[in-house]
C-alpha cells in the first residue's frame, strides 16, 4: 500500500530509540498470534502513548479484536513482545495484566448477566482495595451514565443493548485503568446512543485515561482518535495521525465509503 | 440364600487348595477289607466331582464345602467304600475372573466337561442358585446326579407362584429336559417361609404384617412366599414394598407400616441390603413392633446396623430364622473334628470348618452320593453297570431312596429331590446377640412342628 | 446436558452456568431488551398442538410439579390420616435437606466449569469417614453424649475439621484430575470424574470394608423435641433440617456478599470477563471445589448423625439423586439446588408412600426426564425477558 506521507508502522518502530519507552503505555513488537494453525496476527507492531486515543480500524477478521485480546493477556503471542507501561508482560495472565491498569471492555460486552448492574460495576473494581477511591469511581461512572444509576439493582442481562454497553465501559472504568481497551462500543446501538457513547469516551480521555479503540465506524473512530492503525488480514497496513488517515484516498475508498 | 458377592479384601491362599484338589486321592483298588464284601472284586474307575466357587469374591465361601466333600472322598478311599473299584475325585471351580466369583457360564462349561467323562457318577454343587439354573439342564440331559449343599431357591425344583415374579422368572419345567437328577441337602426358601409364616401367625400371634423385600431373587421370593403362607395362616398383610439394595433409608415404609397398624415388619432380604437399617428406622420412628427376617438377616451386621441409630440397643427383640448352626448339632461333632485334623496345616480360616455355615452340607452331600454309588454296586453283583448311562440312572434312583445319617442328622429326599431334613431355628436378639429360641421343621404337607 | 443458551436473567442468588450469553446475544435496536428464541426441547418433529402443550408445560413446570406434590401430600392425608401425612412430610424434609446440601456441590462445580463432578458423591462418603475418624481420634463420642455443652463442642470440632479435610480433598481432585482438562473436549473431564469416583470408592472399600460402618454419631442427638398432631419430631430431625438451612443461608450470603463469592459467581457466568476484572480463575475454581466439598462433608456428618451408618458406596447413589435435584432446580443455580433437594425429598417419600417404595427412584428419574424435555434450564433458570 502506498504511503501518502504516512509511515508504515515498522519503520516508525525501528526509528524509536530504546530509551523512548517512557511515554509508551502499550507497545507491541512484531506480534505473531495463531489460532491453531491459522495465523491471526503477523508481525503486528503498535504503540499507544500516554493520554492518547488511538483507533484500530479494519474490516471484519482483520485481527482487531485479537490485538486487544493479546494486549490484555487473554491470548499469548507465539512470538514478539507485549510491553505495558514500559515493561514486558511475557508470561503474565490476564488477571495480572488487568491489575497493572489495563481496563478492557471486550467484544460482545461479556457482562455478568445474572448479576445486577451494581454488582457488575463492583466486579470491575475487584482488584482494588481503596474503598474511597472505588466509591469515587462509582460515582463517576454514574455521572457519566446516569441511566446506570437508575438501573443499579437490575440484572445486567435484562438491560437494553445501549445500557449494556454503558455497563461494559463502566465496569472497565471501575478498575481505575491507566489505559482502556474498547472493542466496538457502538455495535448494534441506535445512532443517538452511538454519539452519546463517543461523547463519554472523549470525556474519559480528557480526565487522563489513555484509550485504544476498535470501531467499525472508521470515520467516527478517526475523528475521535488522535492517531490510527489500519489492520488488514492480520498485519498493520497503515498508521499515522487521524487527520492524515482520513485524508488518505485508500482509506477513504476502503473504510470511509467515499 | 443367595450369597451376596463379597468384597475383594481378604487375601486368600486358594492356589494351595487348587493344587491339593487336583492331586486328589485314589485308592489302589486292590484291597478288599472293611466289610466291602460283594464289591471287593469291583473293577474299574468311578469318579465323583465338586463344582463350587473357589476363587474371587467367593473364595471365603466355596472352599469349605469343597474341602469337606474332598474329606468324604478321602475317608471313603481309606475305608474302601467302593470295594475294589478306583474312586477318583475331581474339583472344579465355577468362578470366573470376569464375574470375580461364581459364574453360571463357567459352571455350565464345567458340567459339560464332567458329563462327557463316562466315569463321573455324580457332582456336588453348585453353591449358588444362579449357577444351578445353568447347570441343571446339562446334568438332566446327561442323567448325571447333581447334589447342592447350599441352593435354597424353591423354583429350582418346585413350581410356586413366586417363580414367575419378574425378579425371579424361573421356568422350573424347562430346567429338566431329561430326568430329574438334581438334589439338595439344604432346606429351601419355600420351607423356610412356611416356618416363618407359622412363627409370625401362630407362635408370636401377630395378625398384621408389613412386608418388605430387597428386590433380589432370594429376598423377593422369601417375602412373596411369606405373605402367601402368612395369609393362609390367618394373618393379614397390610402393605408391601420392594426396595433396591442400595436403599439407605426406610423411614417412608416404616411410617406407612405404623400408620397401617402393622404388628410385625417382615424383611425378605439380606443385611447387606438393609435388614438392620429397617430396624434402625423403626427405632427412630418409635415403632416398637417386632421385625422378622430369614437367614439373610441372621448375622452380626444386622445387630450393628440396627443399633447404629439413636437407640443403641434397637436390635433387641428382633427375630430371624436360619438353618440351625450345623457346627452346634450333636451329629456334626465328629465331622468337624475330623475336618480340623485333616486340614490342620491349611491357612486360616480354611483350617476350621465351622467358619462357614455350608461346610457340613458339602460333607453330607458327598457322603449321600458315595452311599448311593455303593448301593448300586452292591445291587449290581459287586460290579459297576457296563453302560455308563445305566449306571448314572441307577445312582439317581438310589439317591431317591437315600436314608442317610450324617453330620446334619437324618437325610432323605422328597420326590423333587429336596431334603426332608428341614430344621429352621428361630433366633431372637437378646443382650446384643442372636440367641436360639426354638427349632421348627415342616413336613411335605406344610405342617410346622417344633423339632426336638 | 441441555440447551441452555441465552438466558439472560434469573434471581440474584443464581450462580452462573446455564448462561453463556455474552457475544451470542443479539441486541435489538429498539432498546426494549435483548431477546433470544428459546429452545424448549422437543419442538422440531411434533405437531403444533404438542408444541403449544409443550410451551405451556414448560412455562408452568414449577407450578405443575408443586401442585402434584401438594396433591400427593393431600392424598396421603385423606387416605391414611393426618398423622401419616405429617410423618412423611418430616421424612421428606430430613431426606431433602441432605439431598439439597449435596446438590449444591454439584451445581456449584457445574456452574463454574460445566462439569458433572461424579466424584462429588464419593467426596460425601469420604468426608463422612473423615468425621468418624476425627470423632474417634478426639474421643468426641463420649464428649457429645455427655452433656449438651459437650455436644455443642463436639459439633463445633467435627464440623470445621471434616469440612476442611473434605475441602482439601475437593481442591486436590480438581488440581490433579480436572485442571489440565479444562480446555479439553467435554467428554474427557466427564470420564475422568467417573474415574475419580471409582478411585475414591476403591480406596474406601479397602479401608472401610464392604459392609455398613457404624458411625456412632447417631447417639449424639436423640430424644423427642415435641409432637404435633401425633407426629413426633425428634431433636435429630430439627438438627438435620435446621443445620442444612443454616448452611445454605450462610452459603447464599457468602456468594452474594463476599468478594470471593462474587468472584465465583462472575467466573461461573463469564470466565473471560472475570479474567479481565483481575479475578484469579484457578484460585476461584479451587475455592468452588473447596466450598462444594465442605458442604458435602457437612451433609455427610448430618447424614451420619441421622442415620448412624456409612458405607463405601452410598455416596454414588445418593449423589446421582442429588444431581437430579440440581438439574431440577436449574444446574448452576444454588437456590435452585437447595429447593430441588427438598422437592426431590418430597417426590421420593410421597412417591414411595403412594405408589410403593419400588417406584420412588423411578419417579425421581421420570421427573429428570420431564425436566430435560420440557424445561432444560430447570425450575429456577427463569428467562425474565422472554416472559413479556
């Protein structure tokens, strides 16, 4: 694929000096992931810096969800390295990575559907011990999503799709994450709800939480994010600042329907 | 009764027994001493056999009657009971590895092998009624005498109503494609249940009974027969229940029995299948009526099971009948001391014949057979009949006419081959143990009398 | 076992298991709530009339079952009088209490790793023998029968120690036999569970022998507490039912209120999401086995205090019936298992009382077949959103 002033990710990485880890919240170095014999990700490198919103776009099956699952430790890469907050997390289980400060609102929301909304949020704070902090964050989630306050004692499984998405994001927030991984927060939502959710995402980011975002709606994603990565069949095809990606004719043709 | 399969625990030394049995004993066949006049000139080989479970789970049961029967053969040879003829002995084991104990298929194979040996004139066995079902048709076709020391299922010889019960399902007639060549020296469950019913209705004077069984052929048969005879004796069965051996609580049935005003609970089955647990549950329900069972209940486990509940002396006053302890009969004293001296070198428990209730039955069964063979020789001019089948037929005919006084007392057979030596002793739990009350006998027409 | 996909909601104390909605859940744009077509059992090959009847039976299964049981109780009362009715209710409650405690162990393990832990019934037996051992080593029999205070002390010793030993047994079984098969095809751990069951039975057979073993604990509590209408209620009866209810209440509170309890519930409902919340799955599963086995130990002590005997293989049979209770209540659902245990106790006793004891177990398994046919999610696997 041609570059139009955008740089291929690998080149960027090779250019970065070892000491430049400081601001990198997430760094993937040449990750290979296999499902059985199927090569889901090959040589994926990616980085997310402190305070950014980074969008991960691409068509279905390109490996976006797999990338997030690899970051949060649900999948182990066959080769390559995942570094979080400057350190390698090789051999760490997902529960340990969660405790490092990675909040993940996974694909399909994966709520504890037979627990109440409040219990779901509490589970998000499972690894925390600071009661006052938890209370503050709960209040913050309820402020972000006033609907959840009304539904606090309702079973999560009985909520509507939009409300469930709010719980999923809220649950991830409850761990007071330094970085938030969001997998398709707009999937299946009415347009008005999509706007509301993205409003909240920007608000979360403005309070200092780094965000890595997967989104079908590439335009919306890139408009929200400062930078973007384009995945194609398991590899990073393009990366760069959002404005440049939006301007790229290839991206416009393939993802923005222009 | 049908012996429940034992566990795999104790380590037996049955290999040694097998060697001993295989060597057998045979007389030189030339001597003519000890009053065998007329048959001293007997020529030829006559074989007798045992077919009993000797290995696996049955190794604590079968070897006793086998050793006793072998002792009878050894003694017969020592006394030249068959005159100049050679008396051979074969021991067969009807256990299989597959069944870890007695196996009807193995029994049938053993009988087929013995039947083709023209010198075999009779077999002592089998131990279990289920094996008898497979063996009786084979011996009947071969005209070969089969004498069981321990089969108590009435349906092996007599058609009674219970034989068609789904848990039993024995077509007695089909067991005998040829002549009736099956005998037994032990009383049957039919006779036991007549005595049990008599005890309940006439001795204890209890008019209403709740009848339980353990769904197995022995227990179900005993219960059905008990109910029938109890009704005939003027009693009333107020309820029945048939529960699998895995049942661990009988509170539902005990409550029903209480509510129906039963004066007696009868349990047909074994202790392993809950006889003692019924008594325990009667205790917790405060039901203070007697429990009566058959020989399946008369053991120490009954007492510990019954006393395991809140009332630790709940077993007291329970009744069970059982064949009289053969080791306590005056007539058996000589046998048991001979057994002890003959097998003193064997490992425990096989060196003590009193450790198993059927030891003396194996001994008498073999002696009854040997007496019958001898009487055929005597009546045939001191020689075995030339034709093997004729010989076997004559042995069976001689068995029918048996009048033998042995370790068990006086043995004779009714037309079905069942022994007329039918004592059953009523036991009552007193001070933590079954104590004999009285011994009862039943005659061919069903009259029960106290035996002296 | 059964089709149990997409049951988004149930009473709050439910534990997981039946629900694996997650990504499979479809979301409607209207925001009215998620819906998924219910698989109600035998619908594909039968006619519309049967389908309608099936739906009706499925919906009112719990009510039908309760009505049948109430009718059976009433029938017993009419036929035999109130005193037998009362006695049988007492018998059913005592039996049901034990089934309920054992059923909870099945349901917890199934809820969290979708395994029918066939060894659970044998853990019950083994822990009964632990209690016997502890009682004999510490001479608790004489302590318990000496005075009321002694009895309380003996109970306060034997319950925690046996439950601890049983809990460790359960944890070891999971660690040795099931953990490495967690991602294997479903059949592999199932067969392993049967193998573990045989192993425990074999060990118990070697150490305890083939016959009933008297536990002596039945002598700990005896005597009549009171009588209602001619039905004598013993202290043992009160103890059995009271202890079972107390333990179930404690478990319910634990699962609902505590951190570990919530971790167990969330792991049961969605293991991936639990991981993402920072929950240590292995430790949570170990805790589940620990608690399930400890409850089996409590059930075994209660059993031996009521019945006074144990046998090497009683647990397997009792376990199968308790498992039926767990399915009846909705496998994975703790409250369901508790209620299921008592219902099975009722069916066992009143089935036996009315139709004869030989039918008790047949009836229980008939109910199992019916529930798998008409209501595979069990009585408490209620789908709130599809009720509309």
